[in-house]
C-alpha cells in the first residue's frame, strides 16, 4: 500500500480549486474571536498550514500585525500573494524549519491531516522554534471522536489518538477550549515554559 502523501494531496486539491475546509462558518467566527483576543499583545503572526488565507483574511481585518503564512500548495501561495496578506512562503512544514520568529504562531486544522506521528512531531518542533510568546493549535479532539461513530468504526488515523501530546516541545498548555457547536474540535493555547 502506498503511503498517503499529504503534501501532494493538498497541492492537487488547491490546483483543482477545491475548498480547503476553511468554509466552516461557526468555526471561523470562534477562531477569529480567539485570535483577536490575543493579537494586541503580539506584533507578528505566523500561520502554519495557512491555506489560501480564507481564515487569515478574516482575522487580519483591522489588525496591522506583521503576518507570515507557510503552506505547501503553490496555488494557495499564489492566492495569498494576490490577496496581499503578508509574506507567503511555499514550504513543507513537515521538514525541519528554523527561520525567524513570530510572537503568535497559529496552526489551525492541519495536524490531524498528517499521516505519521513523526510528521506531527516535526511540525510541533517547527512551531516551538518559531514561537516567541504564544501558540494556538486547533485540533480534532479525539477524546470525543473516539467515543463517536468514527472512532467506533476504527476510521480514525492512529496518530489522532496522540492528541494529548499535541503540544509544541518546551511549551505548556495555558488554555484549552472546545469549539461551541463543534465538540469534536479543541483549541489549545500554549506558551514556552521559560516565558
Ligand atoms: C484543512 S486545511 C486548513 C487551512 C487553514 N489553516 C484553515 O484552518 O482554514 C490544511 C492545510 O494544511 C496544509 N498542509 C498540509 N500538509 C502540509 C505540509 N506538509 N506542508 C505545508 N502545508 C501543509 C494544506 O496545504 C492546507 O492548506
């Protein structure tokens, strides 16, 4: 069996102009509110796996923070550049990256798409390297899912069950919120322990 190549999957998906999943209205409202709640204390934002900026476009309205987005899809990056949101970098976030820092690093709806635990850990290490103050990670909350139909049918990727480990190395969780109306997703807010 060929291993799932998430980078190729997303490149092809944006090339076909398929939505990234970023069209979830209720989820967006929640994330935008939570980013805005913190943005004032942060001069720069890095969005890891930012897609075409549909979500960033919403939370950046009215903010003048320096914004950088990382994504593997050339089409998504092209759209970001057209939108002029900030610096759009085409990169594979599952490879070691240790460049620059941002006060606030966000990673929404990305980790559970990665096919191996090693890739999840590398992305978390990249987030830790880049983050100087706060990280916000939106994950599938498998503590709920494993009790629901998907979990019972055994249809969850094995590494989804590592959810409690989805904290960047050297960080501590300072907040954990379930999305209202979407109990299968949790927002983790973390910060470096030596902060
Ligand atoms: C479900 S979309 C989420 C987009 C956006 N963060 C949001 O919440 O609306 C997942 C994103 O992760 C990106 N992604 C997946 N694997 C990646 C990888 N290995 N390197 C860089 N980006 C990746 C995809 O291209 C896609 O834009």
